[in-house]
């Protein structure tokens, strides 16, 4: 097997050519790669990396990594050119002219976002990764280039400032390694995880590395002995095989130590063997041989051959106790399965020279085999108005955290996140199946549609084309963003149709009253007539008024008496209004609520702090005049007030700092970190030392060793909250804290 260069080695363009020649023989393809190299040497001339080395070294490494995955010549060409449009101001026209439309499209897909029109850094982050996901779903070559780029950047991260090291490492763990796992790129995933951990928790990283080094000789001896025993078994039974010892990565050990609260010497799968055989039947017969010779550990057998992982990974996994008392994890697979396990998608769809190769057909095949990949585009279509953060959160929850595998009656596997229901399952099958769901049968038993599904369940959806469709109650129990957004879209469309009918009813009622009073119909159906009265009825336009009349929440008599008052009492009423205004003139200058918010020029309206964004003194705020609920105070960055129709109902509000003494304000925080013993206790201790009251706390740990903690705390103001966040960020294992907007 060919040995590839690793981190720390020097790589030249000749190394790229040599690696490519193992599978690319067409001279025109090689000339294109050479042309790209000559091009970057001119365009990037004089540019340096933080390490001081020429920038082109990074581009050559990217091309070399891609060649080890045996990607096509266009992909390697795009890898060399991936920064030239952004960093060297090369136009699209020039790129197309020099390298063609396909290479240019790949480079555009990889090019980083430079200046995005967002106020919030989190929006930039989310939008950047939404583009990565969608570009990947359209062309898998984009993410392969991204991985090569990120892998080399992580290998040279020591030259970046500490803050940037942590930010890039956190992003790598949150975004890149889940995708690498889903694509089966295990070598890349493992290296990215270990490198990220070395910057996020360097003490733990070096402790585990030291323990591995200390136990290395003992482990080698035990593995060698076990390998010899297994080899003798295989030879006696005339199998053709390869057998390998397998090393556990530092990050995977870290996750198990903190998640399962085990000591290093208690981890059973530090000792591991991989048996590679000729065909699938041999895998099962060797499994029986191993179980017959060694004592298997109950509950540790997994058959990923019969039921492959979502990334198409196939293997048999079992754990047995060796003759020396050590526990070994043994993986049994074929050569083809092993190649797929090591290189994932890159192995299954390696570049194949000849007329039969088509990148478009390859992408279609990938989409058909990897159901979750199609969800990237599906979710983008479902989530409207470009809400990048919602899309990013949905991808994380619905795809990366999906670990429940449910079967259709035909045996097709549908992958869902924990807590999913038959309704989520139905919408994952098809939107119309979801809309017309009337019942569900799970494992041959009729169940409620809000039943939580488990791995291995066989789910059959009962539909009826005459059904009224989803109800608002469904939103209370569905788990996936795809189902939730499809239900909301259906309900919004249904409400719009109903509202149209209600407006027509209201218009008819108003017409009848106008006729009854002998008023001018043209005038009293003209929107201008009601323009100055809209606010009094909590309406934005005449359609709103007609809607309220149709719903019977506004009396048409009340409306017309206000717009067309009786002459006899008009001047009396006007006099009373003027007198009341004079009496309250000073009060109107400044009205302060009991929560410290000032609203100028408004009286008699209830003022509330919004629960969705929980503004606190020091935050920039605005007021929203709601229908029948007074003024709701929001943070200016709250996404719930960004809708266009809300903007014309915003008013200026201010903090009255003089009235804030002894008031406490709720703040919702989300803490992301690496799961470990006493993490929660450390958080509570830090807040206790600051005399901050914890109103609510909820903690979860995911299967990949990440901790998610949600807190509601009482603080004095924004400065008080920022001090609390700064102190919490010093706790080992915490890598991000953010305020939550519901």
C-alpha cells in the first residue's frame, strides 16, 4: 500500500504529480493541473501565510490531500485555485476563460464569505455554513476541497492567535467533523478531532497522549499476542485474511473518559483488532469462530453489514475477553468495506478515467445512497426568508444528531433525531404523506401519532386524502425542523384562505350598516377614511378592520360611531378630550413602567419585557405595539421583530436607569462544551460565588461527548451578565456561551 506524506512533511508539486499518476493517465488532465499550478505561482506571488512560508505551500498541500483521496483532475485543479478569486481579485470571466465553467463553479462553491450584510457574527457564521451544506448537496467535490483546505489549516493552526485557534477549532468540531463522519471520512475526521481538542482542552489532550505513550509497550505486547492467536485460528480454518491492530484516537478516548466517567485503564477498546476477509459470508463465519473461541461481552455485538450506518459504513463489531484477561474490540469486514470505512464517499466514488465518468451522474448516485444529504437542500427550501441560523440549528438537530433508525414496511431505513414521532417520519417520506396522515402503525400495533419512535421500529403511515390536514397541535410534539416548517406553511396557507373569506364577510356586514345609516358607500369603503383610526383598533389597514368585523371582535356600530360621530355630541366629546390631554400633559411627556422602561408620548398602555429575547438594562431595545397586549419591549437584534409587517409598529423606548434599583432581570444562556465530571457543579459554584440566582437549569450530553446546558439566571444588568459569562468561560471544557432567543 502506498505511503502518503503526513503533517510536518514537506510537499512539492512533484509529489502531487506523482500521487495523481497512480490513477490519472490522460496527459491533457495532467496538463490542466500543471497549468493551475503555474497560474497560482503568478497570482499568489509575494503572499505569505502566518507561518512566514509562501501561501502557495498551502494550495499545494490541498491538492496533495485531494490526490490521496483519488479525486478527479478538475477537483485537484479547483483545489489549487480555491483562493485565487477571493485573494487575487480574479474575475469569473477570466476563470472561465482559463479553466472552464466546471472548475470555476467548484472554486465559487469553496470560496469563503468575505463581507456579509449581517449585523450579528452568529448570522455570518450560520450563513457561511448554510452555503457549505447546500454547495455540498449540489456537488460533493466542494466539501472534499473544503476538507482538504481545513485539514491543512488545522495542521498549521499554531501560527494563529489563541482566540482564533479556539474559534477555528470549535467550528471544526461543530461543522466539519460531523460532515466527515457522515461521509465516512474516518481518517480526516479523527485527525481534525484530535487537532481541535489540542487547542480547546490542551491539558486533557496532553494527559491522554502521555498515558497512551506510557502504556504503549504493554498495549503492543497484548495486541501482538492476541493477533497471533487469532491468526492461528484463521489459518487452521483456511481463511484468506489481513489482520491489523487498531489505535484509538485521543479525542475518542477523551469523550469516553468524560461521558462515561471512566479512568483511562477502564476503557475496554484501547485494545482493538480488525480482520479483513474476502467476502461477506466469511465475515459471519469468522464471527462465529471468534465467539466460539473467546467469551463475547453481552450487548457489545453490532451488525453494520445487515444494517449499514447512514454513511454506508459496513462491518461486524464485537467485544471479547482475551486469554490474558484484556477486553478486545474486534471489527470484521471485507476489503471493499474496509476501503469504504477508511475513505468513505471518496472511496466509493473515486475518479474513474474514461468516457463513462460523469460528475453529474456521480452526484446523483451519492444523493440516492445518502438520504441525509438530500435533506440539506430540502431544509433550505422549507426554511423561508433566508434564516441562516434556523437552517444551521435544524441541520445540527435533524441530521447531525440523528441517531434513531426507523424502517418502512418495505425495509427502507429512515433516519431521525431522538424524540421523533410518526408525523416526523411521514414528512421525511413525503410532504403530502405528512399532510394527509390520519394514523400510524408501529410494529403492527396502532399507536397515537405523537408516539416516540425507537431504532428498529417498523412504521406504517395511514393516510386519507379527505383529511383536513395537520393541526396546530402537531407543532407541540414534532421533533424535526422539516416537519415543523411544512406544518407551519400548510397552516399559514390555510389561514390566509380563511382570512380572505372572513374579510369578505366583514365587508358585507360593513356595507349593510352603511346602507342602513344612509351613508356614502364610496366614502366609507375607502381605506383613506380609516387611515387615522387604524391604531385605535390595533389594525394596519382596512383589511384588518374588515377581518375584525368578520370575526365579530369589532362591532361595526363602534367603528362607524368613531369615524362618523353624531353631531350633537361631537363638540362635547372634543372638549373632554382636550381637557383630559391638558391634565395629563406632563404624564404624557414620560411614562415609566414598573420594569424600568421609558416610553415617551404614550399613556395608558401596558409595557412588558418580551419573553422571547429577555432584554436587560444595557441592551439596545425597541418597543412593539401589539394588538390588545400593549407595548412589548424587545432587544433590537431580536429576530421576532425583523419581519417587514412589524417594522411600522415599532416605537422608541428607553431604560430609565434611575428607577432600576433592586430590580432583577431574567437572562437565558446556552452553554456548549465537552462533557466531563463535575462540569455542572463548577458552573453552579461560579454563579454562586457571584451571588447570581439560578432560576432554571437543564443539562444534556450527546453521544459524541458534547455537553449542552441551558440556564435561566437573574442579573442586575448587561454588565453584570457579561461578568458572569466571562467567569463561566474560564471553566475547563466550556467553549461557547451565548444568550438564547426563543
